[in-house]
């Protein structure tokens, strides 16, 4: 999908230049996958993601009682992030539609990579916020009711967007449009060297810097949110399973919610960051060996296509996760069925019922 390094076969500082014919041979291997069916997958994911997240956001705006519950605030932010992410998919689909050619200009190339990265991180951050919100409601119900207000959720949302923007900002410098040298002819499948590329790195010397950047994103945008989500849901599940005021069906509902939140990380975001780092390492190794190749076939044989296809596969799974997020919205929206039951926080007799009221569909009569 989005080529961070795969199609930008650049060289570390101090390495001899790689012959252009070997670079084109390697790029041709990548194009076979991207031009084959990747553009169609992107468009299908775009339609599902826009439809699902747009409908969820419309529901929040038109049906949720003001002020919004913190879970709804974070879910609405997640829907907005997913929509922005989805809007980066059509330009990529147009780019990968054969012959692969970027026709939107250098600024659009930089903005596409920035918006993609920003909202990828935004989605991860807001899923973590939803998880921590569930944790506070269930594990610390009295503190939550007494001290936490919807305005605090909006403050956290602003801080989360700021963090996502700052972490994604380097992509404005790494990304660039790469125009062909004059005279190669017209861009076509027979003359791919005449096509314009939208690449994920700026200069040869930045390959190592980008590797460091990808490691930072893997830690802050993958591993740390996963650990926070996992710890929050383990604590939440422990409290719910010990609750005497919940039926088995209600406990199963919570377990499904917990499992879906963890699965979003385990099956999409974390693998994406890991395979990105592995792919960058594989490309660095290939580029270091490239000057010693004696033929195009040797250059192609030296490619680590396993790392490339693994990275591209996880890039397909990330948009699929955004398509699944509306299901998460429906699971955490407190107004499903009826509004949450309002209890006196000083009444300790309701302690066992508090997790149910904010974690599953409340068993009460709708508010007038």
C-alpha cells in the first residue's frame, strides 16, 4: 500500500550508488503486487470505512444526549480519525492503478503521508483512551463519578490530537515526489521508469534516520498503547468476572468487548509497526549489497520479498481495523437501549452494579 521505503530504494551515507537498472528491477517486483489488485482492495476498504464511521459519527451527533459520556467523546474522535484516514485511500488507489504514477504533485504527496500517519496514530491513541475510560468507570466507579467530567475527555482528546500531529510531522520532511529524468518517454506499464513516484524518504542519507523514526513509532504508536490497553482490560475483566450483579450473558458481552479491543492491536496496528521496521532493515541490507550485484536477476534474488509482502499485508489489515471500529462504537455507547442508570455515588450497595451500568447495555427504563 503506502510505500514508506519499499519503492524508495535509496542508499545510506558512504555506500556506493546502486546501478539504476538494479533499482528498476527491484521496483518491478514490487509493482507486480501493487498494480495487480491492491488498488481495488483500497477502494473497497474506503467505501466500508467511510460508510461505517460516517454513520457512527452521525449517530453520535444526532442521538447522544449532551454532554457526551467520555466513552462517546473518545469514540467520536476515533470516528473522525478513521474518516480522515479513509480519505487518504483513494489517492493511493489512483497511484497504484496501473501504470503506477503519482499525478497529484509534491505537496499532495507529503500531505497524504502526513495525514495517513497522523490518523493512524490517532486511531491507536483513541482506542487506548476508550480502553482507559472503560477501566476508570469499572475499576474506580466512585472516583470517576465524583471527579471526572466530559470536559476532561475533551481536554484529553485535544492532547491526543496534538501528540498524533507531532509524531506524524516528520513525514512532511521524509516524503517527496520523485520525477523521472528527462527523456524516458511517456509513463506506461512498458516504460515504468517514466512514471512519477511518491516516496517515503527525502534523501539517501535519511534511510538510517527513517529507521530510527520507525522504531519510535513502533514503541509509542504500537507497543506502549498495546500494553496500556491490555492492562486496562485485564483489570476491567477481573472486576466484571467477580461481579455478583451480572448475569453470565452480560459477562460474556464484556469479554467480547475486551477481546475485540485487544484484537484490533494484535491483528493490525502492532504487526504493521513491526513489519515496517523489518522491511526497512531488509532494504538497508539490500542497498548495502547492491553495488556488488552483477546482474538484474541477482539483484531481484537478493530482495527480501517476505519482509515486503508481510509489510504490505499488515498495511491491508490496518484499514480493515478502521472498518471494524463502528462495532466498537456500538459496544461502548452508553445510550444503547437506554441511558445509564443514575445512582447515588454514596450508596455502597450499588457497587456491584456500577460496572454493568457503564460497560454493557443498561438494564433500566429509558430516560424521559
